[in-house]
């Protein structure tokens, strides 16, 4: 079979296809549980159940951990076992690290249920309970004959060992079993080991697993009831109040990682999907349909084969009333902060461990705001990344008396219907639209529930030419700021998202942190006014021809919208009727005699005519006197030195003399000077002021934004922020930064970074010396970054987040790779010297390469 030799082969092998029966994340979870079992076998005199290869490899790995003082975490040992598990092959059962089948007649040389049960007994947790409750539950276990030591006729009180009280409230520490789901997870992992090794699990072990897990559920429920433990299993659901608090906190935060976490949380809530679906979201699978944003996914946990009803489309709706909860605004802010997201088929969230990064940020957020969460009635430890999914499911299904169809809720959350339900109930757009609008956290009992997402409206322009011109200007503005490789589809997506930025611009400006990196994004600062004023939202009663079609509105909300429309019409009708009746009554003189009405009108007309005649007479006389005065002035000035007089007048005026300068003239001149000065000030690009006794071009509260991306730094280096009166960074001097905390240090590092950009920009002939345009800055960055910066200084590191990473990280890579080494003898190797900007041979080499 012929293949394209120039194409990268991404066709999976037969073995890879066979192993893909289990998802990567699920397989990793199985491996972690099997690792725990194998380590327990090794440390508890069950090494005869391990294969010789596993035993020898573990001995070396554990010795390595002991030598490196890592005995507690056993990092090397765990990695060793995982490497063995990855080699599992159904064609060779001997590759299994655990002996699963007996050899010959020996029954004790294979994994058995008794060994597994002993391992399960070690899975416990310690809790503090009342001593009397602990003794009561101990007796229950005796009554159920669940203890290892039976009573043999001895009274149960005598079998209870003495329990030490650990505090003054009578609380004691007791060991209780873990949740039944923990043991169920180990059962699935052990079954996976049998299946991958192509060994049939004994029927007796299968039955023992079932009985054990059922018994665990009963005992756990009895323990919770008797000891007063937490009833619900796993993490608690996230209430609406907690969701709003967390979103608002992240929305207003200065930390760039909270921009990512806020977008992730809002999408996790509105999509109602598992976190892995949010992690795998691709920008190419996001679009707009009518008034909703639409997502598509290739699979879900319950449907790994990609059943059509679980693929989408999944509709997400805006919430203009609460911008910190609006998913469209969240994605817009994230994408325009990192515009490289729009290029190619990139994931929405760059990086190999986006979910782990989100878990870390989310956990830290809960810890930092534990006091506020406790005031909301929630323990931070009870919340997890899965809590949002539980919370939104509860809100949509039971948060209102007019809930969406339960089938649509189940399909959106990825729950397999199974059986007859799965065969007969399929995905429907109307049902999912209703779910999506309910998940947006708008009140379905109010008329504003029918709101449309922000969009650009050009309908009030009379001319079709003007409308087309405005649209082209918008597209041109976006094209100048977006990367050059953005496709037409991505440009259309960016245009719809940008409407949310423009519509909420004032809210963002008032509520974003002063040091938020988004403030320095070219998509937020200095937006043309004619573009910003076109962004609006609409309701069914004030929609225009440009308004997207309304979807996902339930019947009662449609009636509320219709009622509002009728109220508006009645109000307009009332006003128009009052105006018409008033005009008609006035025309007929109702309320007074017609004689007086006509007399008043005639008197007004006569007065008007008399005033016109009098005004004409006065104007004519004034002109005649004006001509006479001019003639007298000409006669008086004959033979007089005019230049000398003008010098004298100028000098006198400069000395503020009263000669020929009346107070009225002086006041008029002063007013004119003030107006001219104000006009000049408004035309200025920046302002200058005194801060702490030093003249500076920066505002008194200026701080460099944290974690600017490299692209944002280059943009702000050349282009300032007119709205905030901030000059381009390259024009800042040490004097300007005396009042800025760590300002001098920031400036020095920025100069070093830009020295590298300048070096390679001059090689490519795209360095900018004068005031640049947006397109020139974009061309400089795209040329230098792809061809030099990332290729030379980021080869040996994880560059999966290079577009969303800080410019500090890239600067550190430059320093580490010798970008600023000034001589060859200071470099470790020729390779390091070749990356130095002080190596003049590089210029000739790169120019020769281009030639």
C-alpha cells in the first residue's frame, strides 16, 4: 500500500487500537491503583506473588529511593511498576507484574481473594467522634459478627479495648472504612490487569468482589448513621452562591492564572460536562449559531465510541446582567488575551497538564478564601473540581418549577440512558438550548431571561454603503491585531466574541484589577469609538434586522417577552393619543373662547412684524454710523507711523496696560486662551505630572502588569495606551519610574528582552525605529518569535504553553542559553555561543541562510 512519504504517520497500530478500549485517563487511574497493590505485596511478605522481573526491578528502584531520601513517596518504585504495566500484552501473560494464574497444582502462588481482602482492610481513614458513639458502633459490629475475633460467649463490653479520649469534649480517634467506591475502583483496576494479561478472573473472586462491595455499602451507611459522619459520598455540590463568589473573585483578580481558571470554571458550569471535555475543547469546534455559542465534542466518558447524541451541538448562552458569570465574555477575555488561540486547530487551553494546573489554582483559591466560604455555609475541603458539575445539574433540573426536559439534561451531562431510553430518545436542539439558557444563571421567571448575546448592530445606518464600510472597518481592526495565520472561520468567531468585549468595556474598565494583564491587551485599549458603540444586546421587543434569532426560550418566557412588548406599545399609544388629542383641542380652542385664542395668535404675529421692522431700522443706522467712523479713522491715520503704534500697542498689551484693552476684551482673550489650551490638552497623547516631587509621564498609581505574554510586551514596547495616558514602554526613563515599585528592575529586564528582539529583527529587516503601526509590530513579533526566539531558546523545554506563558519565562530561557554572553570564553560550548546576540558571526550566518 502506497503512503505519502512527506506526511507524518499518525495511523495507530493494531495493538494501540486494541489497548484503546480504555481511555488514557482511566488507564492511568487503573495503573495508580495497581501500583498501590504491588507495593503492598512487596512490603508485606507477598513477594512470591510478584514476577521475577518485577521483584528485581523493585529492589533496584527502592534502593534508589532510599539513597535519594525519597522512601516515603517511593517515586522510583512507582515509576518502575508503571513502566512494567505499560508493557502488558494480551499475547503474553508472563509480562504481568503479578502472578494471576496458578502454576501446576500449587494454589498459593497466584493472587487470591484472601490476599486482596487483607489489602482492602488497610484502606482506612481516621476521624474524631464521640466516645459513646464509637462504643455503640463497636457493639453493632459485634452483633453483625463482622469483627475478626468472635466473642465466643464473652460479653461484648469486655471485647472493647480501652479508648483514650483525645480532647475535653469526649472525642476519640477511630479508624473507619473508606467509601465503597474506593474498593470498587480497585476491583476495576484488578479486572483490567486480568484482561490486559489475557487471564480469566476466577468466578469465586468475582463473586467475592460483589459481596464485599455490597457489604461495604451497608457497613458504611451504618457507620455514618451511628457515628454522625458525613452522609453524602465524595465532594459536595457547588451552590449558586459559592459559584458566583468564586467567579467574581477570579474575574476581578490581578493574577493571570485566574483568567484561565475563571474561563475553565465558567465553561465547566455552563457546558455541564466533565472536566476532561473542557480540557479537550478545540477552538475549531466552537462556533456561533443564532444567539448561542455552540460546542462540539468527539466523545464522552459514558460513550467512548462517539455516539451521535453525545457529540453535540451543546449550546451556551450569555448572561449580560452578570458579566462575571457570562461564558461568552469569559472566553472572549481569555482568547483576546492570548490571540494565538485563534490560529490553526489549537486547543482552547494550551499545555499538557491543563487539568492539573486548574486543580492547583482552584484548590489554592479555596484555601485563600476559606473564611468567606465558611460564611456561605461550605467547608473548602468539601469542594472539588467536580462540584460545579453537581451544582449546575441541580440548578437546571430542580432550580425552577419550569425545568428543561430531563432527557436533554442527561444527554448534555453525558449520562448514558441505556436500554429502551437510549434507543428512542435522541438529542434535540430545542431541549439542549433550553438547558443551556437555564445553566447561564439568568432568572427564568423574569422577562430579561429572553436576552440575546452581545452583537454588532449596524441597522440604524441608513445607507447600505455605510453599513458595509463599518463592517469592513471592524474586520480590518481585528485583522491588524490578530495573528496573520488566522482563518476566515476563526476571524468570524473572533468578531462575535469581540462584541462582548466592546459591550462590557465600561464594566471591565471599572471592575478589572488595575494591574490586570488584560488591560494592556491591544484588544482592550484604544478601541475606536465607532466600533464600541455598535455593540449592544437585544430583547424580543426591541430586536432589529441584525439581531440574532432568539433560541432556547421556554413558552412562559415568550409570553413574558410578548407582555413586555405589548406594554411598550400601550405606553407609546397612550403618549401618541394624548399628543393628538391635545393638538386637536388646541386647534379648536377648547377650554377658552375661539375669539381670545385667535386674538392672542394675531397679537403675537403683529408683535413679530413690529420687531422685525424695528430691527431692520437699527441695523441700517448702525451700518451708516460704522462707515462714518471708519472714514474718520482713515483721515486721522494719514501721515502716522502705523508700525510704531502697533509695537506700542503690543508692548502695552504685553504689560497688561489698560490702553485699548477693556475688561471685556481681556476676559474674552483669557477665555479664548483657555479654550485653545484645553483643545491642545485633549489632543495630547500622554500627560505629564509631578509624583513624589518628580516629573513623570506615568500615572501616580502605575504598576507594570503581572505576567504579560511576550507578544503583549512587544506590543506595549512600541504602542502605548492613550486612554490611560501611558507612553510606549520604550520611551520610559529611569526618572519616570522612580515612583513605581520595582520599576527600574522591570525596565532593565524589558530592555534585555527587547535587545534580543532587536538583534534578530535587524537581521530580518523588520526592526522598527520610528513610531510604528499595528501591522509593523505584528510583523516584527511573528517573524522574530517563530524563526528565532522559540526555536533557539525553547528547544529543550516544554513549549506547549509558549503562547500563554510569561515573557519572564522566555527571558530566563534566553539567559540560560547564553543569549547575553559577550565572549566565546564565557560560554560552555560553541552551541551556546551561537545563540549569543553579541556573536557577529550569527548575522552573516543567518543572512547567508536566507540567501
